[in-house]
């Protein structure tokens, strides 16, 4: 069970300490960490997406790497390459940046499709294949990708089918309050004078492993499992929003929502999940898996608005 002195709680406070607002973002990063899932963060430029993930990386045990995506990136830039060693006359495999516990993939929609698919194979299967050899990635292995939705030139939208590989898709906006904008200014101005030191978080790989195991044991009552299933089924043929849906939510979506709800309950020091956990996470866990039909798009409906319709139509009990 978690409490405020648990290393995961300390990790959350340390990441949040360097961010103004974004409490939800930090909580969701912890949820994904506990549920062994990957996260896609979408939002306009300059709102601390990269900053948040860099702080998380700096506080986590295990190694991390950052990949800045560009259109000329090659799959081997991620997976690694065979390098010729004249001393031995043979080839050695030099692992690429994917071989780290936490991988920040910045501007994923700038990477060309072959790179995206190498990355998504890594995310779904925990392994990479290069030069015909398949190699396992570290465990845990977590990808946090960012993308900026306002840019279209020179970008490659992620294939819809592959969006499914992200446990959560977070959509961030600009700081809503002038006070927050001012606090960001004060914070960054102070950092320019004295670069801040991150407090060390006493989180070890073993503690993280143990916390994940506890989160997986959080009780999901049968009625709550049914609630999750009914939400997902609302997108399938015959369901409440089916008429607007081109591709309904997959079983991976059901599993994602359940695991995320358990992790949220664990973070709130409960050993059982509640409908509020499911309701809070349904948009981030489901909306990116539901592809609206052209008619729906023409009427201004989106994955998120359809999930909101589902939440209105389906009652927890
Ligand atoms: N909420 C915030 N809290 C703290 N700093 C912030 C916040 N929002 C913006 N900043 C500051 O704004 C700058 C931009 O942040 P960052 O580079 O992380 O943005 P980004 O969202 O990754 O942008 P891009 O999409 O262009 O990569 C940094 O100096 C960061 O410290
Ligand atoms: Mg960035």
C-alpha cells in the first residue's frame, strides 16, 4: 500500500515540484509506470512536455535515453547497428537508444513510418529485431512519446492501429490562469540564476517492481469489471455510439483501462478500485483507440467527444 512517504509518492512530488500545474500529467505518468504502459503526450509547443518527462527520467532508477525524431531518422538509429571490428574481423552489435528503461521519444510524428513501426514493435513486444536478430529490451521498458498536434508539415501521423499500443494518450493545453503563467516565469527565471538540484528519490528497481505487483493485485470488483466492459462495448456494433465509429475500442483498451484504474487506486492508498478510478481514466485510456467515422468527423466529433458520450450513456452500476 502506498502512503505519502512511499518512494513512488516522493517520486511524484519531486517531478511535480519542477512543474507549474500538470498534477494530472504527473499522476498519469506514475499510473503508466505502475501499469507497465507507454504514454503519448500531445499538446501545443512550450508547455513543459519535455521538461516533465526529463524530470521523471532523472528521478527514476535505471537508465534513460532521449530520441529527437526527424524525418531522416533510420530504424537502426533506434535499435542499434552491427559495427565492424577490424581487431577481430567480426561484427559487434552496438545497442541503440531503445535499450534503456525509460525512452523519451520527442516529436514522434516527425519520425518516418519505418522508424515508428520499429518503435511500436518494441513497445508491443518488448523486443527489437535488427539485421535478422531479435533481442529483448530491458524490463521495465517504458516509452513516453510527445507530439505536437498543430504541426502538419513534414510530419507522419501515427498509424491509427498503432496508437493502441499506448496505455494512455494525454492531451494537454495551455496554462489556464495568469497566476500559473506568472509562476512559470518566476520558476524559470530563478533557475537561470541558480540551476536547481533534483532531490534524490529513494526509489530502487526492487521497490518499483514490488509496487507494480501490488498495483496488479488491487481488487477489481466483478461489477466494476462489467462497467469497464460495458464502456468498451458501447463503441462496438449495436452500442451507444456505434453509429459514429469506424473502428471500435479493442480488448487492449479494456485491459488498459482496468490496469490504469488499479494503479490509480494504489496511488490513492486503496487496495480496491472504485468507479471514480475508471471514470477519471476512461478518456485517456480509451479515446485514442476509437476511430470516428467520416460522418462523425464531419459533425465535429472526436474520439474524446465519443468517449464523453459513452460516459453519459453508461452508468457504473
Ligand atoms: N507548466 C510549466 N511548469 C514549468 N515550466 C514550464 C511550464 N510550462 C512551460 N515551462 C517552461 O517552458 C519551456 C518549454 O518547455 P518544454 O521544452 O518542456 O516544452 P514542450 O512542451 O516540450 O515544447 P515542444 O512541443 O516545443 O517540444 C521550458 O523552459 C519550461 O521550463
Ligand atoms: Mg518538447
